[in-house]
């Protein structure tokens, strides 16, 4: 069974403005997918539809085979597909970290004894064990987002949806969150990361590019980043290392075509100048 | 207008158990005409510093001049200890403390129309019913004697300067605009008073790559045409390397370096010591230096690329 499958998904507002236009995507269980698109491309709307926060105008969304248009399924879908939003300050509901994480499981009626265990596990997964009794307002942005992720993990979701969850963080906070997300994916959780940081898409399994509510590109990061002209047309940009590599190649340096990360470019450049 | 701070120090929650020094002895000059960058971790003191620049935080210890304006604010006891000659706004005779405070406040208000500060995510601070109302607020606040025609002229100019179509957006609710447009409206609301200095805290945070490129280009246009000095606070070393003429590095409330990118990023060790990264170009250049190839660059991508290509061609010619 697919973790997520949409068919001919359309969404428009009452004033007729079309946000999603015939979107067909599917995500395998355990996959790590990055959804890229400029502001207004429809990516956040898509996330909200997956989670049942918005209802599509037409078409269907199935999460583990459960149709989100059937209200009876919503409870189950939200339990299995957890979402983390952009602003860390808007997602805290309690004044102590452990209460904040307990909020979700309490809501779905998890027995109190098990809630304690879930809090332990969730905090360990995001490496925040030492902050169990801390006050969320005193944490850094990266730490707050990890607590928000822990809050979702306490519901034992099978899909984790990140809606620009690193956009408001500094580079250090972003790194913290992304490394936790990678580990969660390695442990089997399906990840859908909605972002416009191209670097975050470098080590995912598949990239989906949305533009004007349509799926324009789909493929491995290598395949997608190789099509730089198209990316630009859709308001995106290559990772900086890829841009520099491309320009150097155009200037006559024998740099391989599939260079997208800083590490890879550094290695090639050094070898090149060392040899010569 | 130059900005000159000497020994600027700020303590939060002074004389309480929560006392903490946010700024320690900052001595820094920002010359008129710079496109100045301030970098540092969250909590490094950079935000506290910029809040001093337009008097949102009054100077308590040390000194700060923004143009001719002395930003120092004297507490009651401190003021009482001043002589008639040393007291600000005194013409031979010191003012009463109440009058002094009033004069200081008026001075700060005047200054704020000349030093604009755009905070992080300024679009969250929009409040007007229409774009026009929102942008006009600054004019009405700072130049209350303006006629409606003057207000309209200034608003129109500001909206055009941030790259929006005036006739299209002026009657719209700012909340109906896209994220990038909202940010531009917020920026228009600040430049509408025609400040000479514009300070922006993380101006491109949260924007997509195209939006980021456009906003930075807009800032350069403003810098070239209307605003003398621009100061940006940024986490992104690549943005700083690409855009700034000079950079100040803050760490734990201290100023640890001030230099143009060309010098600052040549030796990344100092930055690494305080847990900051260097731009990608600097990282590549220092790796190349280890193989014996020195790239003399200002660390902008274009300059780096052309110098590496040049080096490579010379090598090929020789061999």
C-alpha cells in the first residue's frame, strides 16, 4: 500500500482562484520526499489537504488507503500523518515541554502510563531528553521545532509532514532539525518535507517540484537539479555548489556533471589542482 | 550620517537575579555609504545592537552617535550629577529632568524618521485596512503637518520604490497579498519617511530563492538611489559575502571582528572558533590553498569563479 496517493486533485478558493491543478502524486512507505516550490505554488495547500485540514474541490487523497474526503477517516489519518508547521512559537500549547508533548496522546486517549513512555521515546528521538521539564519559551528555535516534532512523534505517526519547518531557524537550528528528520526516516517513518531550501533536498529519495498548482518535475535530486533552466523558470534555484560547478565547467574546467554539494565540489577542485 | 559607538554596553534586567549582559563594550563605526552586514548566532547581541540604533533601547552605558544625535539617555540620578555645561539640550542652564526627558523623546522621534528599522518577518506587523493606509501611517506619524496631497505623493513614491504597482495595490488589503508582496509593503512603510539609514533584521528569511534574489536586488537599488547606508543582520554567510561592503561579527555580546568580506573570510578560523560558518566560496578557497593554489578573491561567487578559471587556464598553458 502507498503511504500517500492523490488522484486528479484540485483545489480552488470560492473566488475561483485555482491553487492546485490536477495533482497526481504518490509516496511509498518509508520514502523521503521533498516538495519544492516557490511561495504561492500550492505546496502548503497540498500539505493541508493530505492532513484533512482542507477539503479538495475535486479529486481524492488517500493516506494508507484511507480517503480523506470521508470525515470518519480524519481521526485516523491525522494520527498516522503528523504535521509540523513553520513557526515554532505557534505550535506550543503548554508551559512545560512534557505537557506539550503529552497533549496529542492525551487527546487520542492513550493511557497515562503509556504517555510517559511515549514522551521518553519522543524526546530521545529528537535528542531533547534533558529538556523534559523545561519551559518551551526559553528554548531556541531549533529546539522548539524539535519539541514540535516530538509532539507529533508521541502520536506514533507513520508519515511526518514538515511544512517549511526550518524556514524560521538559523543555520544551526536547521541542521539540528534536519539531522533528526533523517534519523526518523532511517527508522522507517515516511517523510514529506516541504521546503524552499534546495540544500535540504540534496539527500532525499525524490524531489517533486510544484509550480502554479501543478507538478512540473519529479525525480531523484540528481535528475531534478540537472535541469537548472527549468528550476529557474519555476522560481527555484540550484544549490550554490551546483551553480558554481556549472559555471566552472562552462569556463573549461573538467568538473563532473553531477556535483551538487559543497563537499563534492571541494573534493573535485582539490584533485584537479593537485594533479595539475 | 555615520554611526559611532564607543564602549556600548547593555545589561538586561539590571540589578535583578536575571541580570545578563547582552552587549559588552562595543566600539564600532559604520561609515555613510556602507552596505553593512552584522552576523552572529541567535543570542549574540546583534538584535540588541540594532535596537540601539534608533533608540528603541536607550543607551545606558558607553556612547552611541547616529549622525549628530547623541543616543545616550541619562537616568534621574545620572542626570542630577551632570553640570550645566555637560547636560544635553542645555543652553547655559540645565533643563529640569522632566523637560530633559521630553527633549530626548522628541529627538528620538525625529531620528526614527531618518533611521528606519525593518524587523524580522515585518509582514506580521502590517495592520492597515488598505496598503495605502498602512504605508501612510509613517508619514502621518512623523510629519503630522503633511497635507493629504503630500501624504499621497510620499506613499506613492515609497510603494513604487519597493517595486509594487501603486494603482493595483493601494486599495487592497495588505493581507490579500502574497508573502513577498506583504514584505515589500512593510518595507515601503519604513522607507516612506525617506530615511538615510535603513536597518533590516534578516530581510530575506523565509523567502523562496527567487523572492530572495529580487529583494536583495531591490535593496541594492535603494542603496544606489535613495538610502545612503544599509545595514543587514543575517545568518547566511553566502548572502553576506555576496552583498556587503563590510561585516561586523558578534559573539556572546562581544564584537569580535569588523572587516570587508575579502579580509574576513580569508581566515575562517576566527569565525569557526565562535561556531560560525564561512561562505561556500571561502571554504573552497581555503581547501585549494591547502593544495598550494591561492585564489585571491572577494568571495562573491562570480569573482571566485572567474579567478579559479583564470588560475586553471594559466596552469594548462604552463604544462
